[in-house]
C-alpha cells in the first residue's frame, strides 16, 4: 500500500514529462514555421533561410560526397534550375580538385531542390583532355531555347573556359575549350545584345589563390555563339 501510493504520482510525473516534451516539439515546429514565414514577409531585408542548407553533399562514395561549391541559378518557365560544382573528395590535398564536376538540381519554388539523376551533367573527361582534371564554376544563361553554360575545366595554369549547350537543361553537349587565358576562376557572362557581343568577366591570373594580386579581367566574344558550336545541343 505504501509503495503503491508512491507509484501513482511517479507514473503521473512521467506521463506529464512525455506530454511536455511533445508540446515542446510542437511549439518548436510552430516557431520554425513562423520564422520561415517571417523571412518571406520581410520586404527590403535579406534574411537567412531557417532550413539551410537547401542542398547538401551526397552519400559517402558518391560523385558529390565531398562538398558543394560555386553555383548558377536561373528560372525557366515554372521551374528553377541550379548548376553547381561538387567535389567527390574534399580534404586537405590539392589533388581533391580533380574530383570536381558539375551537377544540376531542380525546384518548383527555389527552396526545395531535387538533384538530377543524370548528374554529373557536365563531367570531367579523360586525363588527356583539356577538362580532364575537373569541371567547375558553371554560369548559365537561357536564350534561344537553349541552356548555355560557360564553365571552367582543368587545373592551375592549364585551366580555362569551356562552353556547353542543352535543350532540356540536363543533357549537355560540350562545345570545347573557348579560351586560352590560364588560371581562370569564377566566371560571369552578360549578353550585350545592343552591341552583339558576350562579355565574360573572371578573376585575373593572380586572383583567387594569390590575395596580393586580386583583380578582374574581361574576355569578349563578338557575334553569335554558333561560331563556337561543335556539337548539336541535346
């Protein structure tokens, strides 16, 4: 009787604790949803998304298991497209850079992303090819019914810019190496239609990896990009 009398409040205590934990989890979810809603309802201010990251590296052993890096995001119709570089291995070795390739993810709202099963959509080639030591820094424009991608290939002084095109955004036809600049990094392309030219800006030869000499340089392509084309877009 004596122990039984004490067991009643102890049981009630555990039940109360469990109910409290469930209520706490529900309250946390309400707070999370409220914060997410507040992000979208705060015009004029940039707010970090509460559920970051929106895209993560793949499982161990996958092509993008190491890390995700530079990306280009655009909207075509009712779908967002993200093109991103990814490391297969990301540690402390310079050789990790030769595992970088370019992937693709899609989203209906620009927030929730699904990786393309065709990844990597712009893979590196054989070691004897100009982009055999990795593909990276994608920059994509949508024009003339085509996804037009400028991307980096190679490594160190042998790295340069390439160009690829796709009709569906997933299957790209490489058009080959388009520059001989060396040490390229972080490209941004603008189509200056008024002057019928494309402007490609990137870091200079002593840019990203040498903080003493960070600069920005320009490469210009005049006329239609058809003159670059080597293979038909898929």
